[in-house]
RNA sequence: GUGAUUGUAGCUCAGCUGGUUAGAGCGCUAGAUUGUGGAUCUAGAGGUCGUGGGUUCGAGCCCCAUCUUUCACCCCA
């Protein structure tokens, strides 16, 4: 049998894992610094938990797990009409936010609100893989649930900026508010078409004004309604200009005005508290597909001359009632999610990973035979007790082979302890970089490597 | 789901309009060098040409199907 792995999944080599862990640890450290605590949830959830939370597209991309116990046994042979629900009741998680909402409801009596949790785990989507798109990928989520304060939004933006500063990636942050989009839909008298409108508007930059108008008309909007959206197409300038013109448009929409207020609050607070940070850009065209967002919407893209990466690498927003469907209404949450795999792709592309050579074994002991190996193991053990990464070559192989092993592992020192050294209680240490050799006591060696 | 694209040695890839025994570089193994890695030289191992059908006297090359790779659309981290 020829080995293989499912489409859109990947193996990670030791070198890649070092890099990936660097990203995970950087994000995790920032989360911890801001008071977030970690949880994990199962890879699979009940389909009832997952379905209907991500829109029609999302449901299509859910990986469904076949029930165990031969679910097809009772079915007739030639492709019977069978409802998915009859053969599958579990699915792999599509994101971390919905399972988190489920977690909050199930554990509401143990949780002290506001609850600030982070979660770093893989998610699965049955997408067609392409650039920056995998069927298994890691999300690094931080959410605050049980607090309406806009200070949470402010904090999350600050976290984003700190993370990417630590990683060394230049970014741009875009900010929008679902209430503004709802206000616009209200304004043109098509409040129930908010999703269609936002999805179309989102493409403005990509496909241009005419195509967007065409798409809106196709979705059943009247010419008059589309005409009313014109100011949105023309919107430009700095944040204040955009917000001012939105205010003119939405002055009669209570929801819309609330969205504008929220945006202003977040931007003003950021400017006041973090005057040196990059400023999020107000962007009415930012839609984000996830159906459950109700307030702020955040998206981060790479803005680095060294990178061509155009997909978003972090996103988030506020959802006012995600726990409601699980039976805990009136609890608002807001969160962000870093796409670790895409971030790794970007770091790779721009060569911004730190140098991780030499973080493993520092010294390898050559194996000359049973008695020598035993003697060396004692020294190795003493070194490890001092916190020095050391290892003994397990086989009594040829010198060349053992040296090559050290070389390919980039181990900087090799210890040669044969009968001579055992007698004199010394260790011959070879520096693999310059080839120099010296004869040292254990204490000298500890001092050299420690 | 739609439209393209890819698959030949462990890796990166050649392989002419279909024509004898499918090649190279790197890597690997052994030796030159039995207590010294990288550099050099020599030798060697390694392939059902993604898979299954078809066309043909003859298929790595043409046709069909399928899987896989990569990319765009849709959507998204």
C-alpha cells in the first residue's frame, strides 16, 4: 500500500514544529499577559451543536463523522435516499467559537464572568485546498464572554498589535461594525438582505462597482435601493471622514448610529491609551461571513512589502447571543482568532523566523563499545542534571557514521571518551564548527557548555 | 460545488512528432581514511513512469475514468 494523507492535511517535520511552536508560544504568552486562561474542547462535536451556525456555505464545509456500528447495514444497496442525520450525528469542529459557546453554557455554574479564555486547537473544513487554505488548520482564539464593555474590543486590538509586533510582521487592521451594515440595510428598506448586501459590498475592491451593483440587483434589490447605497461606494478618506458621512446617511437609524458610536469609542480609546500603535482602518466593505457577528468586526491582513500574502491572518468580532441557542440568552461575547498556519506561511515567505539552530542537543558522546558507553552515560546523565542537552549515540557504529550524525543534527560538540580518557578521567571534546579539540574534566565541560 | 493545473528514483526535475535496456543532480550505502564530520574521488543500491481501463505492431508520451498536487471562483483562518 502506498502511504498518503488526506487532501489538505500536512505532516510537520521537527524543524517545522520548532517554528510552529514559536508562533503558538508567542500568541499564548500575549494572551496570558492579558489575563486569558486556556481551555480545550473535543475535536468532534454533536452535529446539532455545529449545524446552522456558519450559514449555508459553512454547513457544506462541515466534516461529518459516520456513526460507528455499520450505519449503512440496513440500507438497500443501490444508493438509497438517506438523510445525513440517519448515518451521522457527530462532526469535526469548524471553528473554536461555537464549541466555546457550548462550553460556556454547559459550565455556566463553574464560570466566573466575565470569562476570558484562550484556546489553541486545530479545526477542520471540507474546503478545496489552495494557497493559505488547509482542511486542517490551527486557530488561536481569545474571547471575552459575559461583558458588554467596548474595552474588550480595545484590548483585543491591542493584543493583535502586540502579537504581530513580537512576530515581526507588518499588518493592517480593519474595523467595521455589523450594526452599521444593518443600518444601511434598514436605510434602503431591505433589512433582511443584510447578508447579501454585505457580501456584495465586500467585493467592491476586488470586482469593482459595476459588478457589485449587478450582483445586488441579481439578489433581488430594487434599482432604487441600490441607488441609495451609492454613497457607500464613494466612501473614502480617513476614519473621521468616513464615520462622518456614515453618520449623515444613518442619522435616522438607531442601530446604525449605535454602530457608529461603538466605532468611535474603540478608535478614540485606542488613540488615547496607545498613541504609538498603528490605527485600525474603518472599512464599511468589511463583511466577514460568519453569521453570528452582531457588533464589531475585526480583520487583519499582512501589510508588508516582503509579502504577497493577501488572505486574512486574524479575524474576529462581537456576537451578542451565541450562547442563546444553547439556552443561555443575554450573554455577549467578543473574540479574535489568529490563523497560525497562515502566519507560519507569511513568516516563511518573508524570512522572519528567528534562527532556531542549536536549540536541541549540545553535545553528542561517541559510542566506542559497551564499557565506554556505560561510562559515558554517567557523564551524560551528570550533564543533563545541569540542564545541558546531551546524548549518547546508541549504537557502536563507525566513527564516520557517528560524526556524520552529529553533523547532520547540527550538534555543536562531540565528546570522545575511549579507554584513554576513561583512565585519565578526561573527556576529549571536539568543536564541530572549527574542528578544534580539547581535553576537559567534567567540571570544565559543564562550565564550557553551561 | 465550478474552472484550470500537476504526478517519472528518498528529494528536485530531464525524457524530442509514440520506437530497443527510462536518465541527471542532490541525498543514501560502501570504499579511498579500522579514534574523527563537512570537501574531493571511486563504486553501488534504488523505478509495476499516481492508479485502473482503452487505442496501437509498440505507450512515460495519445484517449477515458479515478485519485493526488497546485491555483482561481465561491467562501474563509
